[in-house]
C-alpha cells in the first residue's frame, strides 16, 4: 500500500507549495505526506482488514537537491569519489530509547501497569527489592544507582541490544507506517503510541560538487546493512562500476544485483554463507542504486 501510494501523497504535498523559498518547506511537505499515508492506512484497515506495517525510505529530487526521508531501519548512503556520506540512520529501540522513555514517563497510562519506562542492565528479580541497581531514564546517557522498588520489577519498555532490542518486548523498529493494531503479546496493550510515522529527512545539494558517473546514492533495506558495512558497500561500488564503461547504464543494475547477492551469500552445507563464513542475510534484501552524475557525464 505504501509503495503504491506514498509517492502520491508526497506529490500532493509538494503541489501545495506555491514556491520553494527554503528547503525546510520541502522537508515539511515530505513529513506531512508520511503522516497522511499513515492516517490513510488507519482508515482503510477497518474496511479492508489491512494489518501489519512497514518501513519507508524515500528519495525526492527537487531543484538541484536530493531529499532522503527515512522511517524505519532501512538506510541510504552516498558514495562519492570513494567517500561515504550517510544520508539516514536506523530508528530502533536503542537509537530512540530516550524518546520512548520520555513518552512512557509523560504518559504512564500507555505502559498499562505492565512496563516501566526505566532501563536496567538486566531484568530485576523480586529478591533484589531494596538493593541498589544501575539504571537510566529518559534524561540520561550514562548510568546511575537507585534503590529497587516494587514498580521496578515490571518489564522494561526498552529491552535487549542490537538486532534483539525490542519495544514492549514486541517490535524492533520504532518508526514506520501502519501497525495500528499491533498489541503486546498476550495483552490488549497497544504499541502504536510509541511508533512514529514521521521520517528523518536529510538534504544533499547536488550543485555543490561535480559528480562523475561513479558517484551513486545506495538505498538498502536492513537485509543489506545487517551483514554489509558502509565500507564494504563502497568497495563493491568501486569494483563493479570500474568493470563497465561510464556510459553503460546497465552498470547500476549490475551494482544493485551484486549488493543483493553479496548480502545473501552462497549456499553451503550449513545454509547461506558469506565469504567470511558468517551467515548470509535472512531478511528482505532490497537495493536501489541511483547515479548522481548521470551515465557518461561529469556534471
């Protein structure tokens, strides 16, 4: 639904701009479009039984600037003359811990008496009541000690690390579209209030640099980034594009395919493996490669 309609919402929002006097107006239009997409999903799920949710990573080119909007754990980077320029970041329970904890602190009713907004290094046991334990709240980047009280025995709002981090022990992504019906397992407690549909939008000015045909914008779902570093992507960009003539448009398709196949790995006795023998990605691997200089042009 998002892949069919989100770009239409963006187009409608941009049409409402009489003139673009500042890039913040474009950023606001894109942010609004994400919200309208999420609201449409909420309306239509009632009549069409639309369940689930998705991440969204969008690129808009307008008046010499590239706008990259991300809500979820997909990511985008620019590889320019071998340099890596991050154009997004992942939104996970770890990266958004303080936003989630602040919401839980301000609206404790959203926690349903089942969760605590505080974070502890591990799950608190009943026998530890009255003892001192490290903790952190929505205002803290470091850790401090507190005396364990009865409400600290509740499950933490944010738990786990890395790919195992979860909000309310359920979902590992904190921004995206949909998921209006998502509930805590074995509970009626809704998770949607903690999930934001608003993207982070980063802007790249194409006019500030002379781009060559090897300069590209790479978009990938988490299936790519889970097993491939930014530097490995940049190395693949250099290796694949250097094997093609600069004016051969198929070079960018070949690059996208190489990135997907590299993240998937090759079949071996114990599953799909990468060259370092680690497991290949078991997640969705979708990749777009967008040339910034155009085939065969240095502009």
